[in-house]
C-alpha cells in the first residue's frame, strides 16, 4: 500500500517534471528579487509590485522572494551580484535610471553595465518641470529666459542629489536652450520629490524638477502647474493638458525607466525565461492598470533591445556628465 | 587620567577629521557652503570639548583587569566570526553556536549553554522568519 | 462639525469585524516589533507590507493594518528602553533616560504602565489634531523653509546642555561625534563621497539603527561580560524589581500637565515634514525638563521624564500623518513607507486625498482611535507579562538580546558589513560608557546631523551665500531666540541649580543615613 502510493507519487512528480520541462527549458526553484535599497523605496516597490503581479498571473511558480540589499545607491547590490552571485539563475535585480546614472558616473567603483545581463523594462516615469500655481512663469521659455537673464533668481528643487537624475534633467533642458555654463543654475537637493514640492508651495523655491508620478497629487489639486513634460508626446489623463518640452522647441526627453537586470553568467535558458516572464507581466491587464494608477508611462523593451537602450542611456549620461564637468 | 587620555584621543580625532575634510574632493558644481564647511565646524566643537575634558577631567573610571579585557575582546571576536559565518553556514547553526558561546561566557554551565543557544536560535528563527517573514541568512541546508 | 460627521462615517467604515481584527493584529505585532531592538516602526511596517498583499486586502483594510502596526511600534519601543536600557526604536531613545533608572529602583511596572498611558494621551490628542487641524496645519508646515528647519535643529542641539550628562563638555563631545558619524557617505548636496575612504558600503552613510543597536545593546553585553560574577556591575534582574504594575492616580495626576504639554509639542514636531518623531520626543523631553525640573531629578528616574518623551513621540507619530495624508510628503521613515504603500494601492495622497478618498482617510483616522484604545487596553495588562523579561537571568537574556540585534539588522539590510559596523559601535559604546560619556547625544547627532547640514546648505544656496537668510523670517528669529534662551539660561542659572541640587542630595543622603 505504502509502496504503491509512493510509486504513484513519484510517477506523478516525474510526469509533472516532464510536463514543465516541455513547456520551459528552465524554471526557477527559488525565484528572488533583490531590491538594492531599504524597504519602502522605488526599487523595493518595483520588486514587490512586479513580484505580486508575476504571482497573480501565474508566471512563476510560487512567490518571488524580495531581498533588500541597501548601500552605495545600489552599488552594494551591484557588486554582490557581480562578485558573489554571478551564476545565480533564480535572481533578478530591480534597476532604474538612477542605476544607469550611477554606472555612467562611475559611482559603482570597478563595475560597469556589461557585467550583468539586462532583462527588460516595466515602464517609465517621464520628467516634468513645474512651478507653483500663482507663479508669474507661464511657459518653459519664460523660465529659461529668467534663468538666462538672472540665473541667481531661480532656485530649482528636486529629489535627487546634485548630479542625480532630477538635476540632470534641468541641465539637459538648459543646455538645449543655449545656457552654456550650467554651473550658474541653482539646483537644491531634497530627500525626495515631495519635500521639494512643499518648498515650491512655501515659496522658498521657484521651480520643481521631478517625475510625473511624484507630482500627481499636487497636479490633480492644482497646487502646482507643469510647464514642461519631458516626454515624446503628451501624457494621458490629468497630464494631457500640459505641453511637452518638445512642443516648446526644447527637444529633451527625460524618462526615468524601471526595469531589471540579472547576474552576468545567468544561463541563456534562464535569461530567456526571465525576459519572457517580465514581458508577460508587462502585457498583463493588471500591470497596465497599476501603471496607469501610479502615473507610469509605457516603455516596452525586453532582452537585447533593453540592453541596447540601457547602453544608450549610460552613454548619453556619461557624455552629458563629462560635458558639464561632473566627471573627468 | 583616563579622561585626559580620552580628551587627547578626541582632540587627535577631531584634527584628523578636519584634515580629512580638507581632502574631500570638490565637485565641479558646488553650493556656497560646500561639503567641507559643516564637518569642520563640528570637528572644531569636538576639539573644544576635548580640550575642556583634558583641563577638567572627571574621576577615573574602574577599568577591568586584563583577563576581563581579553574576555571582551574574545566576545567581540566571536561576534565578528558570527557575522562572517552567517551567509556561509546559515542562520540557525551560526546563531546557536554564537549564543551558546556568549551565554557560556556569561556563566551558564557548558551543557546548558548549548541547550540555551539552540533554543535561542530556534526561537528567533520562529519569530523573525516564520512569523514576520524576514529573509534571514540561508545556509547550505536551507536554514 | 463637518469633520465630526466625516469621522462618524469613518467609524462606520472601520467598525467591521475584519477591520477590527486587523487593527488588533496590527497593534499586537507592532508592539512586539517596536520592543525588539533593531526593528523599528519603519522596518516593521515595511516587512508587513507583503502580508497585506498576501492577504489580498483592499486599500482601507491594508492601511488600517499598517497604521496599527505603526502606532503599536511607537508604543512598543518604550518596553526595551525601560526594561533593558536599550531603545527598541529611535523615538524611544529619550525614554531610557528616566525609564531605566525607574526600573532599577524597582518601579519597572509603574514606568511601563505610566508610559503606556502617556503614549495613549499623546496619540489620542494627535489623532484629534488630525481630525480638526490637518488642513490648517499644512499651512504651518509650508512656513518652514530650509532656514527655519536649520533653526529648529539648532534649537534641538542647543537645549541639549545638561540633559543627558552632568559634564557639559562630554555631552557636546558626544553630539559632535554623532554629527561627524552622520557626515560619512555621499554628500546629498554635491554628490561627492565624504569620509568613506572609497568603501562602497559607506556611500549611503551609517544607518542609525546599526548605531543604536551597537551603542546600546551590544555595549550592554560587553558591560555585562565585564562585571560577570562580581556583583558590582549594572547587572539587571537581581537588583531590578517589578513593583506595582499600575500607576497610582496620584502619579497620573502628577504627570498629567507634562503629558498635555508634551503632546502639543510632539504633535507640532510631527507635522513638520523635516522633523519627525525622534525630534518630537527629544524636544518634548528637553523643554519639559527646562520647564519643570527644578530639583534636578530628571535623568534619575523621574516619572515625568518617562511621561514626557512617550507622550511626545506618540503625538509626533500622529502628527506625521498630517503631511503624509494632506501633502503626500512623508515626515519620517515610517510615513515614507506608508506613503509608498498608498501609492501601491493606487491611492494618490496629496491635497485632494480628503476629498477624493474620504473613506480611506476617515476610516483610517477612526481606526487610529480604535487602535489607540486597543493598545491601551492591551498594554496595561501586558505590563505584567513584559516585566517577567527581567526574571530571565541576564546570562541567558543578554545573548538573546545580542542575537536579536544581529538578526534585526541583518534581516533588513542583508549586509555583513553592517554587522561589523555594529560590533565596532558596540565596543565604542562600552568605552564611552566607561568614561561616562552619554550615548543619547551621539544618536541624536547621527539622526539629525544630515538634516541640519542639508537645510543650512539649502538655505545658503537659495540665498546665494548670504548668511542673513538664516534670520530671514519672524519664525526663524523666534526659533533662534528659543535656542539662545535654552542655551544661555542653563549656563546662567547652572550654578544656582547645581547648588540647590547639592543641598537636596545632602538632605536625601541624610535621610538615608
């Protein structure tokens, strides 16, 4: 009795194994997502939300275990993946424009983007430049004019450090508008976009640079007015009233993408599996809904395409940082 | 005397800190205050406090005998070993060994120390991993 | 009246079996998380987010669970502060100052229950503040620009004198050390690494939890090792009695003015997005000491010294929800996590939240009231249970404390490096304790140092290097005046008070003899 049951079980198990093997060449045993920051940040939520979605649509067996590995603005996790877990097939790591920016500026000492495999993106958050609702500044060119004629009268705040993505976006715009010495631009760094917006409302700052999703609550309430969206086309929903920078003659696109990378020696089967899984998440209606709700815009790049995209953005940030003297 | 030595070390540390602050590499773009000023101000405060401590020391604390100092050093060493061993041998084993050692050194009989170490380890594992769902170090045996 | 109506609707939302059960569970888990050193409210909320997802909770239910955890952790932090002299989380730091001396005098039960009541008072008033004052308070938050924040942080450090140590020089040394530790890492204003020596792990700076756990918990283990068996040490259980486990009415009445005052101060500190609960409990304690401590009993087990920071930090926790809900700006690590959670649940906090999602907001506020009563009801009877921790022999308890500290840090950051830093802090804490250097200012320096510097530099950037901006508004001038009074008065009156203290101590000594 016992033996037969055992045999039956084994048979079933091997059948199941066979079945899954025929579907996928590879299936993760302990799928894991590293969020290279403490719980609560953007990377953490990329892991958790995508993980929840993968589980809901049954794209992975079981749950995606989220591990937080903070330090060095993602550098600790990057180094750990490169050095210690380079052969791990079950591992993906959350990344964003901040990762590309730091790679480009050499902020992960001894590491570069070719040491890992880039899987795919799950959306992008376009940059915006906004002013308080009662500001005399009406358009992007108003602001740029003021910055040109009296650069010290305009203080712009954002949620990233100097040289970070929120800062670079303003510099890109200023550069395009013909401001040669970007050092004259007064950028004030805050711990997160929300704090900077409060200071715009309180009158300490004249303008805000950040991501569309960060500003959503204040845009809905009309407390701040967006003067430029750094997207190729106008955004949907509440944001559709606001012009892009391109419309105003400043051809700058600033997308804060979110995506994943994987260890450098991940097998091709595993790589394909994860690329496909992230693609499935992206295509699901549930994900479309959460993108719409959190103000993320579409950015659908997988596998080699994504790899090329990241390489591009690293190259252009390196170029810009060198141009303005952030790196040598 | 202890306080005087402490004040001296504090003063030295503050001066080193100021020296290190002057060697902070400045970025191309900088704010009016810059990254050096504030640390230097704080280090000056520490230097002043150290001077006051040197001039007006408190009564000497009771330092332990050399054997006890060694004991503390060994305990710190065990903690370092524990930190290094965690990712290698996994949470349960490392924790059981380390806490058994500590409780033994604090005066528990060796056998009971092992029991207490094992129970501590399992108890913490239950609360933190099984109930709160924190990912603890996973060793070769999966725990 | 409109607010009251909305609140009633909120209660209708909150009072379902599921929500009540979740609030109960959240309060309980939160208390435990708060009491465990190394796990604070922000980590507690963060690690329970997956639970909320797994249970498939809708937004209101998830927020009720998580804010209950938040309030629970604020209650729980005091437990290890009082019993073990180890702050369970950063806002409970100040509670060690008088809570642990009370426990040493055999009044652990009283200290725990009194602080439970104080927590309740603080949280209760803060929740009412949230109901009636949220929209107005948001305007207050907008008055605080970088210059005002800088003045506020200066005030915190200026009033430090004499609070944590008899030796002012050592307190100043400790605060400076803390701020210097905070300087380690990438400079937020210019992006250059400072004092990191090329070590990637140091680029994000040193986590204050690592420092707290090392300085307080591990140094306690070392101290115990040192004094093992000789009976002279700061050994715990043998000398620490439990005492009565409910506070007397007389004691409560005695502490009521303190609780009310500090609730107000804590709440205001909580509302300011750049300040937070730690600053709330700290300023509550120091101002209260300045105001009522005529005999110099604060720091030696004065019940008011337990009531003040607990009422203050719980009020600040409630206050911190104001900018989070009404502005979408988190005032603390925990509210940052809650905010991210709201976003994940597809709710955009901000000026419109009260209008667009009234059920979430008012349900949440009602749940806070509910949770607050639950916590009080839970915490007073549980005092008897908590104090039994002290019956565990220290030779077993201390290793458990050490291991929990390690796990708390490792489980959150997954970093061996952090553990090493923690051990260094443990040794440092031991040396500093031997030399009678207070540890509280070190932690305050680590917690507030960066904020202080950043705000100074933001103000200076905006003004193009014109220092007069620091006195640019009546509010800033007012804060500077308070800090100057707080700094100068003790020096002027110091001699007088010290003389009176000496006289008093002689009297007490005479009685004991």
